């Protein structure tokens, strides 16, 4: 095949890989054509294509050859430096590499830079890489033990993006991250919730795949922690057929471990537990997975410990202690020493128990000392960094002092102006609040006083009403008694004297005539008094007629009283008619007795529930204040009756001035 055709085919292969795999991890089961990608890099291809090929090769070598992976990453970053999307991808692959190298801080920094840059690029491919960058960022947080940050990142960022992008595979993986986070913190119910969601998604995506098997086994481990061994049994039955496709896999190792725990803790069948753990240990050695070999050894140790076969536990601990990779971690070494001490104690071997306890204590003290030394070193590094930073700051300050001073002065001026303005606003606001509060207080006091005044007025009106009603009832009774009793008696006496005078006309000498005339005058005066106390015309003919009779009765030779009425009605409440009559009677009486008037005008009108009274005279005026200070009952009775009818009483007069006008407005009911 000509060389140019090989290059063309390689380009086509790369574009296919880019469009189909994008940000997904290249599975080991998929064989990547390394030669084709290398050919693309070496051919006369566009820099953007070479950059993508370099990134794919960097990803391929991440686990097996990190140094070569770094070289391809640097090459791809250089080729794609002018392209914003490729620049974002360079940070993504850098984060992937740092994650593999367990450089947590560098990993998080690179992945967050990638996510930020990809967020500003609007394409489906950028969105896929952005979601994946956040997924590896969450995995990195998990490796650091930052559980709250893991949960927040997955729930608040990754899940919404996977829903929007319909990326169900990444969503399932994200639920897997949540499961192991909650599981590590013993929140098993929450862990079960998210692993069940991951399993449900994987059943739809790849019902025979390894990831589904892995999630089933994770769920089984959680069930073991909860001692739900019925659930563990069902899961083992499900994975039995699925694992036939993956005999030499990590999932098969996990399956053997779950079986061992199930037989050890669930059914208490130690032989079956040891058989499963032996199978797992052999497979782990075959796969070169020393970590799992140690795991199976420690599980077998637990089986022997549960069966009180302490002597069989010692060789296992010895074998584990010879694992250099495992024992290089101080915490693992500390744990093994502690188990040696505990097992020898259970065996009753006090000397050996003491030896291992001593080693355990020495190691613990060493770890504490190491931690202390580490803390001191960190503080020294921080101090040196602070000193260096201080020198740098001093040098920079010397160069920019003038500009900084100007900026500070300007800032202080603005700050002073803002603070002054803010204080002014606070003062104005405080003054407004104070004024409003004061107004509210005054208004409340006024309202309170008005309520008290209204209550007092209502009580006075009730009292006045009762008093007036009592007065009128008493007047009516006295008038009736005078008219019917004493008036009848005087009339009878007069009639008897008149008959006696007629029958003895020849004998009488005229001495009875003055007596008869006096009786006649007495009867007339009695009737006038009775009429004043309770006018019969008011009761029989109504207010207008009674007022007219009152004016005529009070008119004498030197005083003329004129009565004018407008729209008066006889269907007013009788008690109110009586009150109006008494008010006018009192006003006319005062004008006749005290005003020295020759002309008096009485005007009465009624419109829409309002009764207006005006009394004018041409007599001498008076000082209202002096009159109010006197103890007379006339003016007081008028005011009481006006208050009783919710009226207004107004006097226009002045001492030494001719004429007086009194205006009264009453509220009455028809």
C-alpha cells in the first residue's frame, strides 16, 4: 500500500476514535492502533489532528508508562496551544495523568481548569469532556477523603450535566462514586439508594457488562456490612452466570471475597469460606494483584479467628508481614503488629504477645513523632515561604509605592465619601423612623384620648337621656295630676260658687264675684303651668303646631315672636320632638326674660335627618364665658339635650353688642 494511503487511513481512524470515544476512558479490552496514531503525528497532518493523536497516546500510556504519557501530553499541548478547545483538553489529560500518579492537588487544579475552559465552548464534544473532567475531579476528591465535596460535586454538577446530555453511562458511574462515599461513612441506606440507581442504568446500557457485575458486587459488600446475607446470596446467584465471560478479572476476585464473607459471617460455613478465599488468592497471584492476595490472606485470618483457631492465624500474619509493598505503609504495619499481639494473647503466649505489643508501641510512638516532625517541618516551610514572600512583597512595594499611594488615597476618598453618605442615609432613615414613631405615639395617644372622650360622651348621653326621660315622665305625671286633679277640683269649686251665687242672687252683696274671678284666674294659670310641663298640642297635633302655639303664648305687648318653619314633619320620634320643644322653649324663655328684646325670630327646618334651629333677637348681648361659669340650669339643659341628639350648639353674641343669634343642628330620626 502506498505511504499516502496509509496516512489517509490513519487520519480516518483517528477521526473515528475522536467522534466515538471523545472523553470516555479507552478500555483495555479495546485495542488501540498505536502505530496508526504514531503515523499521524509523524505525517504532514494539521497540528490540531496531531494534537488529538498525541492526547490519545498520552491517555493510552497513563497506567503503564507515565513518563511516556507525559511526553505525548507535552507534545499535544504544544501543537494545540493556539486552539482553545485543545488547550482545554490538555488540562483534562494532565488531570488524568496526575490522578494516576496520585498527585491530588495537581490533579484537581488541572481538571478544574479544563472544566472552566470547556464550559465556555458550546459543542456536544466539549460538553462530554466537561462532564468527564468533573467525574475524575470527584474521584480525586474521594481519594483525598473529602466526602462532602464529592457529594456536592456529583449531585450539584455532574448529575445535572449528565441529565442534560443524556449521558446515562457517566450518570451510572457518578452514582457509583456516591455509593462508595456513603458506604465508607457507614451511611448504608444512602449507599444502597445510589448503587441501586447505578445498577438500574447499567441493566439498560449493558446488561451483560463488567461494570454491571462490579456494581452488583459493591451492593453485596454493603449488604455484608448490614448483615443482610439473604440479599448477598441473591446477588451471588445473579453474578454467577455473568462472571463466566470474565473468569480472570477484578470482578471475579471481588466475587470470591464476597463469597468468603458470606460463608464466614452469613452461614458460618468456615470450610466453604476458606475454599472461596483460596480460589480468590490463587487468581490474585495469577493476575499479579498482590493487594488482593493480601486481602484474601487477611480474610482467611478472620475465619480462623472466628473459629478460635488462633494457631492458624499466626502463619497468615507472618506471610502478610513479609509483603514488602503492604508493610511499607506504617499504618498497615501498625495494624499487623496489633493483630500479632492480640492473637498471641488469645493463645496465652505472653512473651510473644509482649514482644509484638512493644513493637506496636514503638511504631505508634514513631508515627506520633513523625507526625510531630512533619507538622514542625510544615510550619518551618510555611515560615520560610512567608519570609520569602515578605521579601518579594517588599521589593514589589518599593517599585509601586507611588502608584499604590495614589490608589490608596483615591480609595480612601471614595471610602470616606461612601461612609459619609451611608451615615447620612442612616441618620436620615433614623430620623424618619423616629419621627414616624413619634407620630405614631402621638396618634395613638390622641386616639386613646378620643376613645376615652367618646366613651365618656356616650356615658353622659346615656345619663342625659335617662335624666331627660325621667324629667319628661315626671312632668307628664305632674301635668296630668294638675290638670285632672287640682284643675278639676278648682273647676268644681268655681261651679259650686257660681251656682250658689245664682241661687242666692237676691241675698248676696257682690262679695263672691272677686273670689270667683280669682278661681277663674287660678284655673287659667294652672292650665298654663300644666301646658308648659307637657303641652297637649304637641301630643295631639305635632311639633309644628305646638311650636306655633308656644310662640303665640309667649308673645306679649312689647315683644313680638315670629315663627318660620320649613319641611317640618310630625312623624319624628316623640322623645326627640319633646327634646326639640324643650330646647326652643328654653331659648325663647331666655330671650324674653334676659335679652330685653322687642323682636324674636324662630326658624325651624328639617332635611334628611338634620333638624336646624335658629333663634335671633335684637336684645342686648352677653359674654358666653361668664354665662358658662354661672350655675344656672338653663344653658346646661340645652347643651345636654343637644348632646343627647348628637347636635351642634353655636352662640354668636358679645357683651355690649346688640342682638344674639343661636344656631343648633340636631340629628333626628323619622
